[in-house]
């Protein structure tokens, strides 16, 4: 193979990896949208909050330390050396479940039967609340996330692909970040687990039932409130996974919540109601923006990755507004 | 207490009783001072012209509407204000006039979801899947297959119900209600929009369910022939009031009923 072709392959591969990271965030949106028709603007902030909490537990920070310090003039900082990673992850998951419960009890319960736009506005409020709350609780400084995942270039892939180029060229193999490979693996496991759970368990069926028809779900004895707590907990879990991956990749900082915006074009491509759609949409966006940058970016000054996804989404809105896998919108006049 | 009908079925004591139910939506009175009872093991019909309040009555019993006045007694206990899912968990299953199935799910999944009140393993075991959750799934799957067999819908087990013709959807909905193994089955116009053959099938299912499982059934139906054949007792509503209550023969000869509803053409 010629080095040029190999370069394109490398770009595609890296695009797939980036796409999986987008899919991880989009997945959380789809779960909540399917079950309750709520577009959860706070999904990105949930990922940030989960990441902050995880780092907080890992490093043994005292929650609200600087609020307490400012109020009482104390000098609290950490309570100890911190928790082992696995324990910290389990505790963080506990916090996300608690969050889902509190959210249902004090917010969503009072919003039943409101118009979708009202619910959307609620989640915008929620996003700002969580961002501020995360700030108060764990501080606003940029934190590094270390959950023991390897990172850096994969020498394994590099050595395999180095031999693929034609004799005599100075091709040195493909570069891919090991962390991205891990993220891909985790995302695949996550999606398979969620799919199996929703297909073959009682609660999974209840989740699909609620997503399908609220009235019918009530009739067979499903409590919508319980289901909403479960759905938001699962979305919290997905947010935690996304938070770990993004946090490990680019540090835990408040701009993490902006990745939610990158999930929007993914959702427009894949459709708001489809889990496979979120995956495929993420991959298309990831590969699309990398290829566009590689072939055309150079001609128009680069940095096309910032806007390419949105332009692609715009085209989709014009020709297929329900997305690749979404439910067809049929309006009768 | 137990008395037998002509065909030898056992009719027991009172299973459900509604007392002086009044329901209004703003200024519109849907139900006014309605009282009647449903006895264990019987087939009870609720009839009346359009807008008589039949569906409202069913919605009160199944917890979708909350009456301003009156009481609902189920199995000898006065019921507080309940949500539909709590009513379902008490053992009252229902179907809807305009079908409320999970359209994207298969027939099998619809029926399995109908059994949700019977399944008790917790989230932890479900997530593990092996062990209690798996055993429970298999046990309930057996019961569901039995119902599928009973209704003769083996051929559509894996078909998403949204793709099925209307008559079959009605049958699946009945199946889902049966899967709950409820004490009381509420059927809202189980034969509406069906052809003669489908109606005959549905009649047979209703009688068989009542006979085989001893399930108490309350149904709303417009087809007078069906109502008079199927039911042990009939309550007649008109403009939200109770007009008559009794055996089909009694109701049929009630002058009030004839005047308001049956007329010459229907009887």
C-alpha cells in the first residue's frame, strides 16, 4: 500500500476513535429522550459533575472545602490520601443515583404533563445549577483524572502497520492513542450491556414499555416515577463513563460541559430516539470531520473540526430531519 | 354465599363495589351517584348509549380518574385515591377502547411486560442475570407461552405488535391483561371494530377465561347480542346516571331502558 492510502486509513481510524467519544455523550441524551421525551441539556454537565466527584473522592478532597473555609476562616483541604479508584467509581455512581432520586422528587415530579419546551428549559436551569454546585463542592481548578488507564501512542499498532507500506518508503506506522482504544472498548461493552439489559430483564422491558406508551405502562403496573429514577441513574452512569474518558483525555475542567454541544449534531444525524443511531452518528461525525480536515482543511485555513459537525447536521436537517434511525415524523394536515 | 349459574359456574361474594360515585370535569357531569357491585366469578356488563359514562366508570375503577364523591371497595377494603399502577398491582387489569399496547415491542415482550406485577427479583440480580432473575424469567415465560397458546397467537410471537392487524392487536391486549393474572379484568369494548368471525373468537376467549381461570370480568360493549349472551348481570348507564341493574332478561324488559337505549331496533 502506498503511504498516502495508509495516511487516509489512519485518519479514518482516529476519526472513529473521536466519534466514539461523541457517541458516549450522545448515548446519555438518547436514553433520557426515549424514556421521557425530555431533551436533557444537562447531560454534558452531568459528565463534568461525575468526573469532578470521582476526582474528589480519589484525591480525598473535602466537599465544599473552600465554602467552609470562606465562611469559618478554617483551612480545610483534604481529609486523607483519598480512595482507591474502584471504590471512588462506585461511590460516584452512588452520588449519581442519589442525584437522579433528588431530581425526580423535587423537580421532575412537578413538571409532569408540561410542554417539551418547558422541560427543556428546566434542564438548562439544571445544567447551570449543577455547574455551580460542582464548582462549590469541588472547586473550579482544572484537575487531572488518573484512573489507571494507559495513554500515549500505541506501539503495537505502529509496529504492525509499519510493514504495510511499499518497500523503500519511510513510512513509520500509524499513530493511535491507547486511551482512545480503551475508550472504544469501554463504549462497546457499555452499549452491549445496555442492549442486553433492556432486552432481557424485567426492568429493561419496563424501560422500553415506558418509552413506548406511558398510559399502557401505567396499566400493567409500572410506576413512571421509579422508571424515571432508573433512567436518570443510567444516564448518570453513562455520564460518569463519558466523564472518565473525556477527563482522562483532556483533564477535568469546566469546558467539559461543552462537549454536550458536540453531541447535538450527532443526535441530529442519528435520530434522538435511537441508541444505534447515537453510535453511528458519532462515528460519522468523527470520521467526517477528520477526513474533511485532512483533505480540505488545509485549503481553507484549517481548524474545520470546530464547525464541520454543525454544517453536516444542517444538511441532515434539510433532507432527513428525523435522522438516520429516528422515528419518522408524519404530520397529518 | 356462593351461588351457581345455569351452566354450573360459581359466583362468589362481592369482589368490587362502587358506592355513590360522582365525577365531573369542570361543569360537565360525567357520572352522578353511581353504585353497583361486581361479584367474584361473574361476567358483568356495563352498557349505555355514547357518552353515558361507561368508559369514565372504568377509568375510575382503574385509577385514571379520581371521582369527586363516592367510594370504591375492592376485596372488602375501601380504596384510597390510587394511581393506575397501584391499582394494577392490587390485581385489576384492563384493556382500552383504542388499544394501548407497546407498539414497538413484540407480542411476547408485551405479554412479559404484562406480568411485571408478578415479578420480584431486584435490580441487582437482574443486572447479574444468572441465578434468581434467570429462573424467574423462565418461570414467567412458561406462563406467557401458555397464554399465547390459549389465544392461538403463536404465529405472531416475535412480531412487533404495531404491525399487526386491528383484530390481533385487540387479542394481544387481552393477552397482556391475562398475563397479569388479575382478580378483575376490565375490558373496554373488546369487540369494537371487529368482524363477525373475530367477535365470535373474542366471545369464546372471554367465556373461556372466565370459565378456566375463574377470572371476574367487567366489560363495556355496544353489541347487544354479545352483551345479552355473555353477561350474568348488566348495569345500564345513561347521561351519567344508573338506569337499571340486573340480569340480561330483567334489563331487556325494563321500560326505562327500552325507552332510553334499546328501542325496538336493537332488541
